[in-house]
């Protein structure tokens, strides 16, 4: 059997995402029955020299139905939401994968955030839709 490091990285990303989805379903079960239709949206943060590209630049999240995870080809990743936003900051030093934005009750709207990878910053946004 041949070991492919690039494939292994994506395997562990899927494992981490799966481990976040299961607890989020458990939290939802406290107020409503678990919904197995929860979808995972992946945001890629790609380093290009001294700049970052976020793909997609605006991610749409359906209320109570989807979560978001961020992955990067950099070394450290940090997601910061403006203090007026209903979302917590996510810090993932030493990792290429950053936690999840769990299904939200946030009102529909556009929420700006800041992504920092290895000291490089970009300002995309999350749109919550019904």
C-alpha cells in the first residue's frame, strides 16, 4: 500500500469535519430532534505569495441547516468576526483546518469577518439566509 501525504491531509480534514458535525447534531437535539440533513460548507483560504484568496469569497449559510469549516494551505489560521456579529472567533494555530460555525439562529444578513493565515489578512463575509 502506498502512502500519499496529500490524500492523507484531506482524509483527516474529513474526519475532523465529521467529528464537528456529530456534536453539533447533539446540541441541536437538546431543543429539537437531530436533523441529518445538516450540510457542511467548506471555505478554502489559499495563499498566493503575500496575499490570500478565499473560495468562495461569500459563503451562504441556511439558518439552522448548515455549518461552515475553513481549510488553508498555510500554517496557522484564525477567523475573527466583528464584535457585533453573533458568531464566535475561531483560532487554529498550527493547523490547516479551523473549527466550524455551527448551525445558527442568526437573523438573515451579511456578516463580515477577518481571516488571518500566517500573518496575511483578508476580509470576506458570511451571508445567513433562510
